[in-house]
């Protein structure tokens, strides 16, 4: 993976370490059975390994209520319960609770594109959050594009508070526009910005974007980078660590999988999404983080 990442980052004149670096409130641990940020854990089922990511504030409480357990011992109880389940049954329960879960190695690799240019012009509208989408738009800004970043008033991106150094690195070169996308006026302003854009970068699922009036058939003349956990046609949620597991991008210790790096599917997908645009891809560019991780896992 290291050699492939160095090669791919080098296409944009970037150092791989720059892409992977992230600060985090409370610091990061060495990844192992838990992810570096301690939110995601590898669990063994009776027919394989899975990962569950409890990244959001209410997720632990939701799991505790679902299984009738003490929030303080949620991982210990889950370790016992998952041993009685198949990986498929685990994924069904995660989907029922709208939690990011993954089966180790479930995803097929995405075909990676080589950039044909290192410079780009035009206007990019960045409606994404967290790491992968903002990184993609940030790399396009470095390549010469004008990037307008939409900052949702109703659902703000936590990155400026949780990872201020990362936020400055990937969002610093963008014009920022705050909109309340819960209102008709905010949605109308978003569509007006979209009319002026050449490229759209998103990181939400299709149904959520449809509620904002963003649908591929309405934006056929645009390049749309759609970053999701498992693909444009999937309604599964996911983050960088569980998507890395879905792609099989793990290490191994004593015959058991272990996390590698920090939320690896995020920076890898941000890089590959930017490279796809620079390679001349058009229309809807379906960038599934799990499939990007699988492409890098294949190079291990």
C-alpha cells in the first residue's frame, strides 16, 4: 500500500505523509483492535470479522438501549454477542440501527484513474464534510480551481473543532458560504451556487442530497464527485475506519486483523476523487470509500 500511495500522491506532487496526517481532540492511539481515534472496533462473528464504528455522540447510547446493556461496557458485551452472529446478521442489525458496520474484505476494488493534468480551472462547489470530500475539493483548489465551500448552519462540519490543523490544511484555500439548508431560502441559494459551478463535491447519500434538490439527472452538464461509504446506490452509512475494513485494508497480528493507520479510507478516497477529476472523468463520479480501500488493499 505504501508504494502505491507514494506513487498516486506523487502524481500531484504530494508527500504521502501529508495526506495521512490528522490531528484529533484527545490525541490518537496506535491502531490495533481499536481504531486510532478509539471509535471503531474489530469484532469476531461466528463466520468472520466485522467492524462497528460508534463515531457519533448518540451511537453508544443507541447500541446500549438496543441490547439492554450498560453504556460503559458496550464493547465488552458486543464482543460476546457478535460471536453468536453471522457477519451478515451483524450487518443487518447495524443497518437497522443506521450504524456504520462492515464485513472484512466485503468490497470489490475500484479501478483507479491516472491524472492527465496537474492544473485545472473552473468553479468547484464543496458541499462535503469531514475528511474525504473536503480533501478532494482542497486538492482541486491546489490545482487551480476556484472552490466555494458551503458551511451548513443546521448541521455544521465538526472538523474545525475536532481537527483544526486538518481543517486548515484541506479547507484553507476555499471561499466559505454559510447557508441554512433546512430552509427553502437556503436550498434556493444552494441551487443558485450550483448553477455557477462546474464541479460538485458531496459526501452525503443520494436520498439526503435529493431532499436538497440535487439529483444527477438535473445536473447533467456538471462533474459530480459523489463520495459515499459504499457507493451511490447504497443507503449504508460509513466512515473512514469501517470502510477501510470493508475494503480489506487491515494489518494482521497473530492471525487476527488489526487497523492500519487512521481512518485510511478517507484520505485515500479524497486523493483518488481529485485524481479522477484531473483524469478527465465526467458526469457522476461514484467514489465509494470502501472500494477505494479495496483497491489499495489489493496492492498490499
